[in-house]
C-alpha cells in the first residue's frame, strides 16, 4: 500500500530490553523515521495501547519523526508463542495507523506535523488502518495457525465480519447520548440553564429523545472524565465523526481497487502527510473527491 520497509537498528538505544528499534525507509531508499515497538506487558508499565511521537517531524528543525507504539501483550514463554485475540489485532492495526500518520509527516513546523491535528480528525487515519485487518491480502500474512501453519478459514473470517455489526444499534445510541450530553454542558449560555445534575441530564437527553431506559447513559456527568479533564470538552462527538470519515474513505478505497500503491500514495499525499497545515475538510475532499457521507457508516455497522 505504501512501499515502505522497516530495518531493525540494534545499534540504537532502547529504554527496555523488550523494545525493538527500526529505521523506516521509503521506496526510493530515503530514510523517513525511527520507529520503536514495545509489545509486552511489564509490572511497571501502564495498561492499554498507544502511539507517541518522541520527536515530531519538522523540516525547519531538520527533524525526522521518532515514533513509538506501545502494547501490553503477554510475553511469549519458552517454547510457546504469544497468541492474541482479534480485538488485540484490531488495536494493533489502529495504533499502527497513528504511527504511519506520524511516519509520513511532511511539514515545516512540528506543531502542524503528523498527528498534531484536531481531535475530530486524528482518529481518522488510525480507523482506516483497522479496515485492513480483515483484507484477504493482509490476512494471509498473519492469520496463520501457530501449530499447523494453516491460514484462517474463510467461514471464520465471515463470522468475524458479521460479529462487527452485533448490537450496533445499542452502541450507536450510547455514543450519541454521550456526545449530546457533552455538548449540552459545554454550550450553556447562562447560569439559569444550570440545573441539578440529574435534571440537567434528563433535559439534555430528552430534548433529542435519548432518555431511554433500554439504553441508559454510558457515562453520567459526575464521572464522565473525558469531557472534564481528558481533553474531550465539547469534543466527544469526535469518535463518531472520525468513524464517518473512516467508512467514507474506506468505501472510496473499495470503489477504486483497494490496497493498491496508487491508492496508498494518494492517501499519503492528501491525508497522512499534510498534518494540520491545510483545511482538513478540503484535505478529505481532495482525497475522495466528495464530502464525507454518513451512509457508508450506517451500512458498515449494519444499521441500514
């Protein structure tokens, strides 16, 4: 898709013996980035999975990006490989999507480079990358039985695809309710609109017929940390907006031949390399030729 290669750099320092350092090269042999991969759980390591820029790309500062992907997979034991679930696979593809966003950064200023984009755009490239996890050309490279060497049966792949639409009506209502409550708190115009917390929630959700007993709020205001201290104030909608961008872009890929080098280069040129240096609505239109559409999202989640 992108024509890049990764070469292990044993000469580079690492912060733990489990970490592996790579240098990333473009198709023409040009060095693009340094990439650290930290796969395994440790007692003194935070849980979860993430991507960080150790160094942001900047032409002005003559800096190439230095990027790390961190996971918490079980370390292999002697004679036994570390096996991961499909959810783990999806997480790995997602976080690597953030990494290629950083690897292909190509801007003068580091503050506008790579993943330094608005909250409602930064998850878009990573979610597109998740889509490739079940692509047949990708599956045959990793979905292999660790004892027999057989690739995953097609019937099991179809079950995985079908499972992605399970309970999506409930999940969609949950996230729309959470985003609505977030926006209600952060668009209060005067003090008279503030009510006791439970009454405020009922009014905010009831306004859009989201006060539903069968789908209670995922978060009540008192412990909805995302919108108070975790950087998502008036921005929780970004999760769903990014998914809409993802499904619209993935539909474009499907309609134009899938994982071809030409398509990868186009995605790199218009999305991955621009950082926050352009109007990102325009960047999306440059890539797909149209505005994002909610239809592919609804179809992809089995809601239409």
